[in-house]
């Protein structure tokens, strides 16, 4: 759902044919409520709402817009710093041992207004993490019922209207 509370400055920057404003994506990877990695897709460090985000190259690949299949998207973080790999690996091991989830919070800001979110923050669960010398990848899930089998029953809007918005 788009943000309807955008500032006048943000609306002007987004609708201008040319602008000096820069939109930035913030990513906060957490395990057990504690941040293990905060990155921004910028070439400089950004402080947003009192939290410091380290410059890093990453992207999110959105899922196909079809009516079937899972509702996940792919996250890819360039593996240019060994500390990123170590932080993710440590969280994966702890997550497996404690049976807790690794979560990611994503938000979009303007560089000139880092404390005002244009979109988000959106929270996802990070799963299926893989790492190699080039990148660290994983799947971000925002709905957890689509990938788990509960019973042989089918949940549909007619029989279970409270589950569908």
C-alpha cells in the first residue's frame, strides 16, 4: 500500500522531471530483536531515526505477479566485506539452534529527509540463505501461511472470510 502521508517536498521530488533528490533503501537485518546488519544502498553512511546505516550494495528481486506460487522475494547482498558474511553466518547458526527467525526490515527514504519514511518500514522473515564469494542471497517472506501445509482443508474467502483482507 503506498504511503499517503508523503511530505510536500517528497511529492515534488517524485513528480519533477529532474531532481537532485536521491531515494535510498534501508535494510535492517535482525536476529532475536537485535540488529546484526544495517545497510543502505548509497556510497555514504546515513543516519535515519538515530540508527546508522553502512553503505553496501544490495537489491531485492520482487516475485512474479501471478496468482499462484509463493509470495516471496529474493534479497541479494554483495559479499564485499567478510564481516557481513560472518554476521549472517552467526545469525543462521543461532537461528537454527534456537529455532528463531531472522527478520529484515526495509524502508525507503530521501537522502535529504532521512528520518521520514517514504515507504515502510516493512518487515519480512529471511529464509533459505546461501552465500558464495560473490554474494549472500536469501528469500524474504511477508506471508507465512502460503508456504506451510496445515491440513487437507482448503482455506478460501467464502469459508474463512476473516483470514482474507
